[in-house]
C-alpha cells in the first residue's frame, strides 16, 4: 500500500512540475510575441511620423529628404501621427523592459527635435543634419535593446549613413 501511495505521489509531483513548466514556457512565448508586436507597432508609428516630418523638411529645403509635403498639409498629418505614436507608447510602457523604454523615449524625443525643423521653428541646415543623425542613432539604440529584450542574438543590421551613398555625388557625370 505504501508503494502505491509513494508511486501516486511521485506521479502527481512529476505531472505537476511538467505542467507548470509547460505553462511558464507558453506564458513566456505569449509575452515575447506581445513585446514583439508592441515594439514593431511603436516603431512603425514613429517611422510614419518621421516620414511626414522629413517630407515637410524637404518642402522647407532641407537635405536628404524626398517627396516634399506642404507644411500646412503636413501639420495635420503630423498631429495624427503623433496621436497614434502616443497611443502605441502606452503599450511599450506596459510590456517593455526599462532600458528599451528609455531608448524608445530617446528616439521619439529625437523625432520631436526633427519636427521643430519640419514645423519651421528651427531653420539651421546644419542643425537639421545633426538632428537627423541623432534620430538615426536613437533608432539604432532602440532596435538593439528591443532585439536584446526579445532574445534575438546578434547585432542589428547596420544603420544607413547620411547622406545615403546613392545621394552622394561621385563626380562621374
């Protein structure tokens, strides 16, 4: 009788530990997927905002931006893009780790600085170039930390440099 009780208890403990481990693994996978979705949605919202700001900057004559957008039309689009980014930000705050949240904050603050040029509140071409480079570095930092938080090994892809190679004049015309 004691053997049956010990066997049943052992079986129960083994099954419980296996199920608990399976549940933890499934929960971790769900949260990893949720973080991936959140980080991707946030990045896409911010990239949309960047695109609008850069197009407005092109209309103001700043370099390394294409497809000019009339600043008056762009202001409405920029406000809508900021509202979307702010909504996505709340999800980042809920599921992100502290370092990734910090990098995301630095990225959107760098975008806000570019927006000052797009809105016409700043007009120094060298400042525009510096702001765009800072924004690019902040983006790279966000992606590196997001990848680390998601357990993706290896460095992120290299960032593009400004001006882009295809935008540089090679003098062979």
